[in-house]
């Protein structure tokens, strides 16, 4: 009888499943933000 997974556990599973794409999106967002604010070129 499993308890329903907490949101933390669910998120952790999601992260493990799509870690690459999640990190890519996060770094892309950071790069775009820095680029928009003149802190450096986007590394694409």
C-alpha cells in the first residue's frame, strides 16, 4: 500500500527522467536572461 508520492518525490522522479532537457532549459533561460541584460553573449 503505497502512499501517494509527495510533490517533492514526484518532482525528483521527473527530474531524474528528464534531467538533461531540464538542465538545458534552465541554462538556456539563464543565458537568454544574461544576454538580454547585456551581461554576455548567448552560448548557442
